[in-house]
């Protein structure tokens, strides 16, 4: 699949000596939704700032739709829309003027038809004459997206797009992002809501301490690193796990009533059946069984904690 963003050997070191990014290599495919996950201070914002031309790299190159973000700054920047986490706007400016002005900043000719279409798409048309100070936080977030799309970019960065947004509006925004992708816009998303990435992303990248740990198709990542767990609730509590069950690597909870068996479903064949047979043979009566699967959040936490 062709790449619309190509990052090679990207490093950012500040005057203080702190290195925020260390030799980052990353390709983002045209037309995908790419989720960049990482703990606070991992380098997400620094990476976005460099791609968008807000900050300068110390080493390495970044191409946006084939244009170098340093050598061909204007051409590269015209391909990119950015929705920052902070809601920055003139409190007394109305919605129509804010979005139209953003389009003009990129040297685009006036296009009222496009601005109207954009505001209608974002459910902002009835608010076009409203001042920013009159809008709710969710509506302000929509205006920020409209401003980012005003110059018709092919790449859209969403930095924590649903921060401070209620659950209902969050789902509306997920649907809007999917519609943008269907229109050919490439979406790069950073979020602290892991379920957001699990719901929307085509591929997921994990960054920690300025380095990319991995980049995977979402489902492939969950298949590769996810695990399943069988919880066995016993009729009577036990004080310790019998030696006869040592092969299963079980965990016993504090009250002695629940055994947890973690396994990889790809390699699991008859382990559960053998475990249940042995429990029966040992006279351990089963009250209840429950199985669960690792979520993307479980996988993410294990990755960022690894090596700390």
C-alpha cells in the first residue's frame, strides 16, 4: 500500500540535551486511520509537531505526500490539517469567519460552497453565525476540525480529539472520522482512550521514550499479543494450588475460590479439557466458568511497561 507520510531516521534533541525522538522510522498508508499510542512524555506530540512544521527535526527526513517538510515546507504543509488538543480560538469570532479565515491562511481562494458543505457535514450549519464563546466544548471541537479541513488537506492529525467530550458526542465523532476516511482523507489519531483506537484504527503504532516499539494491523496485533483467560470458580475454596495442576501455570485469588488460567488460543488445543478433567479427578467441584480476552488496553499497558 502506498505511503502518504514517510518518516526516516527522525531524531529530536533539545538544547537542554533531552532527546524526545530517537531514530524514528514510520510509514503511514494513504487512506488509513492510524492510531499512535503512548504514555505521557513518549514523544507523540513532538512527532506530530515536526510533521506539521511546528517544530524542526534535529536529524532525519519527513515526506508528506512526497514533499519534504523542511525543503518543500509550503507544499507539504498544504497537505496537512491539524486539530490540536487545546481549543484555541477567538471567543468573539463566529464559526463561518473562523473556518473561512483558516482556508485563506493557506492561500486557497474563497469557496463558500465548500465551507457550507463542510459545516453541514460537521453539524455546524445552524451555528454558522454563532460566536465561539457561545458554543459547547463539543461544538468547539467540531469547529477546530472544520478549520483543519478548510484548505482541503489529504492528511488530518487529530490530537486527543475527544478529550473532554461526552460519550454520545464521542461516538458521533468516531462516525465522522470514518466518513472522512471514506472520502480519502488519511487520519492520524493520538488518544488516551484505548477503546477509541480499538474501535476505529486500521493500524496501531506504539511509541515509548521517543522510540517506535511496533506498528501492526490492529487485528494482527491483538492476535499476536492478546491472550485469553479462563476463570474457574470453585464450589469450595482451597488454600493452595495442588501440585498436580502445576503444568497449567494457574493463579489462585486471595479468597481461594477462583483459579485463573491464561492461555494463547492459537496454540491451545486440549489444555482446558485436561484442566477440567484434573479438577474433577482431584474432587474440586466447579461452581462457574468464565472466559475473557485481552483488550487493546491490556496489550498497550504490557508494552509500555515492558523494560521500565
